[in-house]
């Protein structure tokens, strides 16, 4: 970061590379002295832009991991007393997913519920205007202060739901333009000037474009404005394949984007980025952000993104983390702190490995039993595919698959051979909970889920032991991590950017079965129960072998201790959301 934002001189700055756990305390002492972050203040905060926030406590329900990560990042910033503003839309309605038995199959339908921001403690500031499709649209600006952090939102009654409409359609472009141009005006309305802009995915590109336009329109030389914007913008990519992203047409930009630009130079710069009348936002986001990060070591290494000149773009690896107190059973957090495994910042202590070594199978089972009780309380309110409420016996082994239902995550893989699945569940008094939301427009995934449910429905034993819970949300995700024994994560290798659901299982003393992909691949494949194989058939055989191994471990104290300790010893430094924020600050400053 350059001198214009008040970077301290080298002798003032805590400059250690922060590679070792024992250096963390010095890092936080630097934060508390405001040496590392003296270019951040209440008026000049770290701004974090996201089209999705998953934070039902604050009234905003997202669609998956991107929104959950955004909520966790803000919570960690609040705990660390970092001046931080999260800018996102407030969607005035939200979807809820339902499944009901319908003859020989299952009917999938959604309901839509209105959401009132006043109910969740947001205050109305004023309105800002943007120009879209030949009309002036007024957006309400609302905000909520939470310690050193704030959530600033733009909204209006016709804004629609998260990801409504086609990804390359007019309404989606309108939402993204509203967040970018409207959100940037909202910051000014709130008296805020961003010290840094973190763009989470390309849907937030228009926020940086709004800043570039303001600088240029106010008299800064265009090329100086480009340099300034680039040096103060971080683009965080959460997907692996640029080709999978939607694109927009020039005519759409003429109706939704160009009317909001004051600078002819910026309009010319943007117009030049079109090829054959189309534009991919990733191409221009890469151009407007000098700082770029991927969300795991593997992701940063293999992400296939190119700039307008065709050169492959390099990403800094900053692996996602979770807000440990939000996702971990309080009794387990207390246990970690009591045994000097986690410090007050929810980071591993200097001697965390020694604390892990003292964990016993008796401790693990006692703590997980409390989690099972909490899980059953939640399950008593959440009907399965038959409309029944599930209760998992205290002595049962519970497997779970809980993540967004998309093709590459392969939720159907454990059902490839129903007879083997039945044998494992019978032998170990096992149950299997499957949950995750199917995107409303994903007909292919809806059919695959229907196939799983029909397979289960044909077998009386599987009907008793396998339960699909629709309308997946934070509450289900958290309590399944707390109350399950074994988590299954089997994406196609090379397609998962990071994932954080598996982190929540490990921190809650569960066993992880996974392919070596995403953030899991930050550590070696022998750190967990790895699914191996060069073909899908080999992976299926490996998956069933690992399910048998994991279930057997819960019946053998020595094996259980060994596997849980190995997971924690390797992944605890990776999992911490505080570590993630530390890494971002270290990179930015």
C-alpha cells in the first residue's frame, strides 16, 4: 500500500511475516497500538463488498458458503477491533425450500417470505439514486453498527431475492449495479471513505468502478486514478473456472452501467474491454484490482483466470477460515481454552499440539454427546422428506453430508451402491443425514436429488436411517457439525475452491472423509480420511472403505483418539477465521 493512505514508516510497523503461531501475540499488540492498521479508522475502514451475506441473526439469508464466509469475516473483525464495513444488498424477501412425498416421488417447491430490516435492528439513513434501464431508481440506505464493524446495505421493494433471474440477465445486472454504484454512494452518505476495498467475486466489480469514476470525475488524471484504485482494491476469487461465469452484452451496459458513469474516460476504458459485444466481469475485475487472492493454497495455484492480454493471473493464497465461537459447541470451545489449545483470539496457542495430545476418547465422546442433545432439539423442529421429525439415538453413529447441492460436490456418491451403504449403517447402528439447498433453476441437480430420495423410499431400512432435510440453513449446518460423528465431503478433485463446512466438523471433534480438494488440500492427504482413486468407481470403493474405517474408530478408543488428534494437529491453524483476517491484513499492509 502506498504512502497516500498513511502507511507507517518501517520502524513503526510490526513487520514480521507472521508465519509462526508464536508470533501471533505480537501481531495483535501491533493492531491494538494501531501500528499495523493506522491507515484504518472509523471513517476510513476496511470495506468488504459481497453480493451475498448469510447472517440470519442480522436478517439476511444467503445461499451458501460465500455468504457464510462474509458473516464470519465481519464477526472476526469485530472480535479483533478492526474498523470494518461490510457492504451488501438487503433482500426484501427470501426463499424457503420444501419437499413432500407425492405418489411415487417427491414434490419440490419453494415459498417466499418478506423480511423487514427494522425487525433486525437496522436504521434507515437516507436514499441514493442510480440510473437503470431509462429510469431513476431510489435505494434505501440502511446500516447496523456492531462494535468496530458496520453492515451497510442498499435495498428497495423491487430488489428481489438473492440470485433471482438468470446469471447474465437484466435483473441480476441491476442488483450488481445497485450494490456497486448505490453501495459506494451509501458509504459517502454514512461519512465513510474506504481505505481498502475487498471485492468478493466479480458481482462486486461495480463498487471499484464507482470509485474509479468518482476519482476521475473529480479531476484526477485517469491513469493516476486507475493506479490508485488498483492499489487499494483486493479481488478475492471464490471459483476455479473463469469460463463458468456469466457474461453481459454491450446493450445491457448501455442501459444499466454507462448511465451511472460521469467520466467519459472511464466509459471509454470500460467499452474497450468488450469482445464481440460481450464482457466477462472477471476480466475487468482483474484489471481494476492489483491485489488478488484465492481462498486456498490449491485454488491459488490452479485457478484458471486470464487478463485481457491473455496472460494467466497469479493469486495470493489466503485460505478461508471460520469464526470458531459461532460454529463450535460452547463446551468444546471451553475445553480448548482450558487445555491451552486455543487462545483468546481463537488461534492455536504456541503449545497447542501438547494440549491436543492430552485429549482422550472419553472427553471426545462426552462432548459429542452434549452436541447430539442439541442437534436433536433442532431436528425436532425440522421435518424430513416425509414431513417427519427425526431423532438420532444417543448411541448411533451419525454420518452427514451438508453443503450446497451442485454437481461437482456429488451428494449422490455414497448412494452409488445402496447395499454397501446398508451394510455399513446396519453394522454400526448408523444414520445418514443429507441436507443442502438446490438452486431453484438447477433442474439437473433437482432430478439427481429426486433419484436419491426414490432410492431410499424403496428400502424400508434406508427409509428409517437416511433423512433428507430441506431448507438448509446456518442452524442446521452448525448443529449437524456439533452432533454428528462423521462428515462426508466428496467434490470432484480440482473443482472445489475451498469449502468451510468440513472445518466446522473438525473443530467439533468429528471425523472427516474427503477428497483431497479445496482447503482440505492445505494439509497432506494423511491428515484425515482421504478418498482416493483415479476413476469415480475407485473413489466410490475408497469412500465406502473410509466410512467403515470411521465408524469403526468410534467403537475403538485408541483409533478415535488417533484420528481426531491428527485432524486437529494439522488443521487447527488452517481453520481459524482470525488467522484468515491476519493473513489479509498482512497481505494488504
